[in-house]
C-alpha cells in the first residue's frame, strides 16, 4: 500500500522504521521544522527527519502540513493511506478528509487521549496500557479504533523502559492494520480521559502526596524530562530515580534530609528516598555522591 508518514519524535522513529521495512514503505515523510534542541540549543532536525534521510525516504518539513505546498506534495505521491504517529501538529480540512488517515496512539483509547499518554499512565498507577490504531478525525484522538494491543506497566517501569515496548507494538500493529484492513469501532466518549501535555507544574514533586505517588512521577518523567524538588532558599533539585522509604516516617512533608548516607524527601505518610539526583548546572549522580559534595 502506498503511504505517507507524518511523525516527529523518537517514538515516531521506531514506527517509521517498522513501516519502512514493510510492503507499505512511505514514499514521503512529513515532519516538523528544525529547531534548537538540547542543552546547547543548537538547531537540529527532528528525529523523524534524520531517520527518514537515513532510510532514503524523501522528507518535507513545512511550518504546517495544512499549507498548500505540503498538501500538493502529498497529492503528488497519491497515497492510499496517510499514517500519523506523534506528529505534533493539527491536521485540518481539507487535508483531513482527502485520504484515509491512521494514527498510532500509545494508550488503550478512550483512556489517555492527548499529548502525554505514556507519562500519564505511569503517574496514575495504571497496571496496563497499550497502543491503539485509530482513524484520524477533527476531535482529539477521538476517531474510531481499528485495533488495540495491551502491554503491562511493570512496577519499576520508567518512560524510558515502557515507551520502547509500545513503539515496537505500534509499528507491528500499524503494519497489521494496513495488511488486513480491519473495521473500526467508535470509541465510548463517556469513558475518555485526557493526557495533558507535561507542564512545569507536573514536574514538581508534591510533599502533600504520598511517596508512591511521587515515585510514579519520577518514573514517568525519566529519562526525558525529569522531576524536580523545590528547595527553600536554593535552586530546584532534579530527581531521576527514587524509591519508597517505608522505614522513614518521621520526616516532615517537604523536608530534605540525609540519613546514614541516604537522601530522603518528606511526603505524606512515609518518605521518598532519592536515589539519583542532578544539582543545578551539574550532571546526574547517585545520592551518596551528591551528599559528599553538596549542601542541602
């Protein structure tokens, strides 16, 4: 089947690579424009653009896929299906209705529609999540689902361990849908939940929450975003790994304290042990190394 692929980030890359290795290899990849990235803020191409060029697939990076030039480029390819995964831009009419469009979404829709479904599933303590292939419609992630496959969320999963499994599922499931053309079933909108984009407030650990709740936030934001702790009179401390400290129950919520070479953060009920942290301007390090060289 002749396809065009719309995608931008690392999650989209794995799906693109699987699609390119199938009979449905894209004739064109459309992704977002280059922009400053990383600590040095150097202008760089999106991961999907780099991957497409390595695969020898034509790449287009318009400001908007809805522009006349972008729609003309898609039309020139004459795709039978447009495949979408983590594109990061709205698709509007008349493009929306011009071709059958399939979206790879990493959740079991209608749960976790929106921008951050993997992170929100971990934060919420979901026992399983998965991937849905759905038809693209104007409403956010609300199109009928053509296929779904579940995947357990393990107790120690981070975004960095769960997302690659969902990427593999997404690529395989998309190819299966293109192969078999299964019917699509409308979602139950009454059961929908929304995975809002991760904002600065989502990164802050909350001493009013329990240690398990805060520990899930750390895992959900590792290794791509990072959780943070506000320190009185100091800059925030980033947290990359943590564990529940049930043996420490006398620490005031919000307090940061070292005990026997271990670092604890007070939460509701028990404390959270901080295992790997990153001081301002520094690199991630084990808590013991941090305590040897930094004041709390």
